[in-house]
C-alpha cells in the first residue's frame, strides 16, 4: 500500500508535469494568434516549427522538473519553498527557450508567444501544486489510512512510527502495533506491543496494509529471521533505513549487476540532470559573455601586447575534473619569466612580477575572461571549485584532508569559496569546506546565486591580487 500510493502519486504528477508545456503553448497560441487581444500577426505561422520548439521546451522542462523535484508529492506541502522552486524551474525553461529562439535565427518565433508560454507554465504549475495539495487534504479528512504494523519497539521504532504518522508525501498511516524483538527494551509511547515469540497474538493479516521493519543498523543481521517469521502475512514488508545524521539516503538504493548498492557518497556530476542542465547553461552563458565582452577582450589583449613583451594569453596547466590536467587560459598579467617559477609560486600583494595593467586586471578579475573558452571546450564550468596548479595539488593532497573530493566536480571560473572572500593567501582547509558545501548542495539556483555574488563582489575583493 505504501509503495502503491507512492507510485500512483508519482506517476500522476509526472504525467501532469509532462503535459504542462503543451497546455502553456496551447494557451499562449490562443492568446497571441487567435484571441485578437494582442496586435495582429503579419507573418505566416509555421505550425511544425512551433511544434519543434515545444519538443525542445518539453525536454528542458522535464530536466527542470527532475532537478527541482517538482514531481515529488511532498513538495506540495512546503509553502514558499514550493513556490520558489516552481518559479526557478519555470524561469529556467523560459530563459533557455528564449535563448534558443535567438540562436536559431533561420526561424522567426514570436517573442510575445514565448513570454506568454513561460508565464502560463508557471501559472499552471502553481495550480497543479495547489490542486494536488487540496486532493491530499481531502483524502486525509476522508479518514483513509494506511494500516502499518512495525517490527521493533525501541527508540528507533518509535521514530519510524512518528515519521509515518506525520508523513505528508502520501496517505497518512495509522500504527496497528509494534512487535518487540528478543532482548529489546520497549520505548514506544503509543500503540499495542506484541511479542516476537508469540505470533498467535499478532493482529490478523486483514487488519494490516503494510509491515515496516524499524530496527537500528546493528540488528540488520536479524532480517532473515524476521522475514521468515512474517511469512504468515500476505502483505508487503518494508525496511526503514536510518544510518545516522552523517549519511542521508534518499532514493539512492539501486541494483547493479545483481548487487544491491547504496550510495554513501554521491556527487551531482553522476546525475543526468547535472550533466545536461549545467552543460547547457555553461554553453549559453559563456557564448553570451564572450559575445558581449568581445570588444573589451580585444582591447585588453592589444594593451597587454603593447605594454610588455610576450603573448596576450597566458596558458598554464591546472587540475580539473577527476584529477585530469588541462590547459587553462588567462590574460597575461605578469612579465614573461621562468615557467617553472610561475608554477610553484603564489602571487603576493604588490607582486613585482605583475605589470601595472596586470595588477588592474587581477584586481578586477578581468584576467579570468579567457576561461570562458575553457568552459566552451568542456574543461571548466562557469561555477565550481577553482582549479589549482599540479604542484600545489600534490602538496595539498598530503597536507589537507578531503582535498581530492573537490575534483569530483568540474572546476569553475568562480565558486562558493571565492564569493566568500577565500582566494589568494587564505586558509586552504576553509576553502575546501566551502567547496564541499557546494558539492553537497549543488543546484542551478545555487549557481545563479554565486554568479550574482561574483558580479557584486568580484570587483571589490581585497584578496584579488
């Protein structure tokens, strides 16, 4: 019953979410082209071209729904958080679709139509969330309950029961009772307690919809004996997992080659959502910045060549994703010197190697702009842990705990540590903590926040030198 209710609500929500772009496009088409409410269209409308745009929008929308968890029933109960996620998913889809219409110049799409579809998409999504919440509230008031028998009677079983009673992602549960295991102290506060050795006293199978085994990790070896004892019931048996505060397990149990595996440490780069969404954003944003700043970058390159002998672009080896070495590009800010020295020496305030123009470029972070070519090439991302030189990586691997974990993500032009002032001669362990925080909490909204803070703080950072 628990699994069935989860599967049903998840299936229905996914179907509705998949249909929302089509509804938004239909509504936008009526308002823009047929209602007469907006100035008339003078160009011929190619339905097939708009259908292609709908397919593209639906693809982006599907990834946004997955990324923000919009198909999870529990989100409908989260108030402003649900509205925020709905807004972010809709804006991501709208901006990506609008950007696609600008890059695909061989077809002229109505910008008013695209804007209307984005607005309607958000509206339909909010209506869907509130509608689902209303349906679930009606179901709760109707008295429908999932009747659960819990195996276990200690503190862990009590916590399991509490979560089942309060769970908002499905029908509420009523606890039929608890089965006390051998040598187990009773710590449950409410509900009848039955003895594991006396199955004749247990509730009848027709009184139970699901059985949940709620035992602490140290008693998991008893599961075979428990399941054998539960054979008298023709009801599903679940295992409630809790490995403590240090490990979060949410839909990370999977079968691979016949082995049941559990992700104890998972990074976003393993997910399709991260790969596709982040890569799409990186390409679109980098192209936008490069086109916008092309005249400025040409002037900077010319000024560098005229100001001191040597190339305008400085190329240096850095460590990126999975510890791979790549060539990172920067505007040259120092006089040409021994490359070995530049690879093993930190830049210091008022560094004599810096040119006057170079000091300005470093202070304003304009020297980093060529790295958008690295982003287009796939070596870097717009946002991520800052890449370091191989010499220092080898050193930090020996001296700094968990340093290598930061290489589970693509390195970036800017990062969470950098917008918090951790650059230049600052604490490496503190930088790592910020990088790991970013790894654990990555989302596209987090990336946008970091980009915003980069523009706000990037030109005034006292550690930029």
